[in-house]
C-alpha cells in the first residue's frame, strides 16, 4: 500500500524537477497547505480531486501520475 503513495510521489518529484520548481512553489500555486505533496511519500494518499488537479497542473494524464502509463503524454498548446 505504501508503494502506491511512493509511486505518485516519485512522479510528482520528476514533474516538479522538469518544471524547474520546488515542492513548496507547486503547493502554493495549487493552493495546498505546505508539505501536502511531500506527505504523499510515506503517509498520505491523494484524493481523486487532488490527483485530477495535479494532472491538469502538469499537463499529464491521470494514468501517468498514478503509474499506469510510462509516457507523460503532454500535449502541445
């Protein structure tokens, strides 16, 4: 069960690094309390709404964020 959370966290970590941002910066931009995203590393499961918001924020599929796809499938604007 903890591996599920770790997968979301590892994808977030990758996306945040690619965006050249910090966890705290992304949390502020999404309106989340501090350390919300880092809590997904060990102890907290993201809600469906949060997964949707994060996927939209990073322009990736929900499936990618949850580890069900290998490609980011980002679309060009």
